[in-house]
């Protein structure tokens, strides 16, 4: 007798349903999903169909149209957001942080419990803020006369849980340049082939959920803001509005890092380009 076969859900994504998903994601997160991303959206939505025990993407989208789906919207956003990152990705930013930014801040603020703040504005699975923490700890050391902290935010709640855990496949660390690998201070390797970021490094970072198009609870100011590979998901008006809010929270003389393929949505009177995708806030 043949074993029963699992029922396959229908992964057809109609144009109307694609338009609905794009509308909801834009309204709630400001993220633009363009038509050529239909295959990506279909695959991501199929996962939610499976989790919820539904029979098709059409059934899932019908559910999204009901008031009962209000708690599903964050899960929809989690599903369609892209989380691709790596430790010390775009190394020139971390070299700039090490050689130019931190030494100046130490000179200005050491000795009087000076405050240094860095914000990783779309931290994904945590590699970016851990890289910034590793560089900063290496430069600053264990000084008690500096109040140092990194804020790491993302809209995706699932990915934030992974980031806060600080546990990654060991092969991610094995691929790092020899001069950078020791800075992450790993705490051994598990039977699953994973290594964990050291607790003293994790304590430098506060992981929080934040939707960039909603109210921001923090007041700043920040000395450095990482906003890398974020603007590519927004339209020009949304990018311009977020940029103005970044600048308002950035310390005069502070730095904004964008992704390697990004630029400002428009020239900003308080930002000047000083290096490859590195902007300084002018007084």
C-alpha cells in the first residue's frame, strides 16, 4: 500500500494578490516590491502558507484582506524582507571607523565619561553591529572613562532574535581575514558546527525592533550611523524623509555609512561626501 502523499499547496500568485502584498508592505514598512520580484515574493509567501496550514497563496492573500489579519502583517514583512550580510562587509567602512573616527572620539571625550554612540539602522542577523563592536573594543579597550554603546535595529523580529543570540556557522568566521577573526572573541564551537560571539562583546550592543517609517523612540545623538543596503528598498520620497531624520540624530562631525551601490536620494546641505559611501555631517 502506498503511503499518503503530502498535500501540496498552490503557489500561484495572481497579479491582484501581488499588488495587495506590495501595497501592504509599502504602507506598513515603506518597502517597495517591484513586479520583477514576483518569483521572490511567491517563494516567501509559500512559507507563510505552510506555517499557517493554508492551501494556497490565494487563500493567504484572502486572509490578508480581512481585519483578523492585523497580527499577520509583521509576519508578512518578516517574510518578504531580505537579510543578506556578512562580518566586516565593505571593509573600508570599518577601516575608517578604526583609523579616523574612534581615535578622534577618544581624544575628545576620554577622561570625563564621554559618550560614544553607534547605530546600525538595519542590523539584519547581527554581523554588522558585531563587526563595529569588535573594531571599537579593539581600539577603545576596557576604558572606564568612556560610555560606549551600539544600538542595532531591524524591522524583522525573527532576524533580531538570531542576531541577539550571536551564534553563527563556524565557516562564516573561518572565511574572515586573519587580522579580523580574533577581534570577534568567539566562545567555542558547538556540535552543530556553530560558534558564538563572546558575551563581553554582546554586552556592547542593544538589539531593538524599529520600523524606519514609524516613530523613532531614541533621541541620539549618534557619532556613526550605518545605513547600508537599506535605501535600495525605498522610493525617493521615503529615502529623503529617512535621510533627514538620520541627519537630525547625527552628531555634527558624525558619519553616515551607506551601502556600496547606494547614494543620497538628493544632495543634503548638512552632509558632505568624504570617502567611498562615507558622509560627514557638517556643523
